[in-house]
């Protein structure tokens, strides 16, 4: 299957975002996403990958005896995904899942008359107010950037590409961040930890649909999107939510890398936020916690570069890149998403604690000392899944 990509010029705002694009930059096709490839690419498609997806859709025939992978662990994980799965199948075509292969479609048309809400800065303030009121943990706004929009979407029925249309005039992108439960993440790798992912997406879909419908009710266009349509992390960085980490994830000052992202493209005039710098790059340059902890060895401990592991990497950009084939291979092996890199990251901590907020400030000024403190305190250590549950039960024989 051929790559469907197109070269796009760089942007002057990239420096502030930490992007280093070269002449070989090519927009990405969702066909080459590792999850899409698991449907059509014999290189990674297997009985294990099929079983991995099946565990989310129907009960397992045999539960594992290992803590974290027992029946109630999977029961909670799948329950956490339930709202997202209901919305994903809203259009009746479960093969093209809303929020993952298509924008969220459970929206009503708005009126023809538009309400003007002061200046773009006023409108942005109101959008953030509404987003927080309906449950968003983080919200930032940036300009629409075609470079991060997929050149095409993936059609699992045809096992190939299909168009990725967006209405004209969507000049703004609202980025939403939903925190993942840190106590669940500490049990990774486990099916129990997978509940934090499902809950993140299920909360995300409620916020995105509510906020998008509000914008449409004001008379503007709004396209709500989770993992479909465009790459979320570059847009989140430009919207000021956080910085890029060695593990290929967004790191935020509020939740570290422990969050899920969603986005809304709109023509509502909105003021934009700016990228932030709180020391992530210098910390990642000296930290190898995620690389060392990764069970599949998918995270190299090296400097940012533009080398490609395989076709699931975007071309022509200097950054830290993970090997998606190795990563997904491990997910298939354990029948759940992994999250070990999130657990191991020094930035994954509860910032409601004053001690952790002090650590965050220290990490920018004295990263070596902050890293030593994190390791001395046992940062990133795995928590036994049985400790999360309030009642201990014996697994079936």
C-alpha cells in the first residue's frame, strides 16, 4: 500500500514550538498509523493483534491469573471505554468509528444567526470558561495548521485510504486535555491501567461534544475530533498545553504525560495561545526513565533526529520518535494498552501536592537535582494492581 503524503512548507512559529522541519517533511496518512496498519499490514497483523481488539468488544474466554489481568480488571477497563465505544458507533457504521477514524458526528445543526462575543480574546475566554465548566482539565487554542492534518483517513472496510474532508474556513483549533487517573497508571502494565485510558477518552468525548454543540448553537462551525482527522500533539504544543517528551508524548505542567487529547476545529474568531517552555527538553536530554522502563524497547535513548523506524513515523521532522511496531506488538502480547512510559516519566506526579509543585519548579532550574530526587524517591515504580482494589478476591483456578 503506497504512502499518500504531500510535502508542506515550514512555519515561522515552529521555533517556539520546538519543531525542526526539513525539506523532506511530508504530511502523514492515517493509513500508516500503527493501529490502522494492524488491520491491513501483514508485517504487524497477527492473531495476537486480533485478540487484542477482541478483548475490548467481547468477554475473554480465559482470564489470566496474574494480578492486573484478572476478570474484574478487564471488566473495569472495558466499562471505562463504554461511553467512548457507544459514541464511536453512533453513525451505525462501527467500521468507521467516530472519534478514531471520523470526527464525532453526534451533533445537531446550529442556527443561521451568529452571536458575536466581543473580541477574539473575549471569545477565547468564554470558550475556555465553558470547556472547564463541562469538565475539561486543560484547554488551549491555536491556529489551524494543515501540516498536521492527515492527508487521508483510514477505511478499515476497504483496508485502504479515503478522503479526509474538512469544511472551509476553520481557522482555529481548540485543544482539550483530559487527565488520566494517576493511581491506575501506577499499575501499568495491566488491564487495570487501561481503564485510565478509557476513562480519559470517555470524559474527552463528553467535553468535545458539549463544547462543539455550544459553538454550533452560537451559529459557528465546529468539527469535534479525537484521534481522527489530524495529529493532536503538534497542535497541543502550539496551543500552549505542554512540551514534547522523549517517549513521543505531550508533557504538561499540570499532569505530566498522563492525559488524553481532543480537538475542535472552528471558524469562531478566537485569540490564540502561545507555546510554553518549562524545561522538558533539557530534562529529557538527561533522563532515560521511559527508555529504560519500556518493555518492548520501543523508545530509543538518543538525541532528537529525523531517522525513521518504519512507515508509522512522520517524515522530515527532527524529534524523538518511538518504534510503533515494537510498541503495538507489546500491547498485542499483553491484551491491553501499556502506559509504562507514562508511569516511569518523572513528570507523572500529583501536582495538587505542594511538594510536587516545588519539584516541577526545581526541574526547570536544576534538572539534574530534580532527576536525582525523583529516582531517590522511587519515582515511576510499579504499584501492585491488588493494592488498587479495596477488596481482595482470589482468581479462579
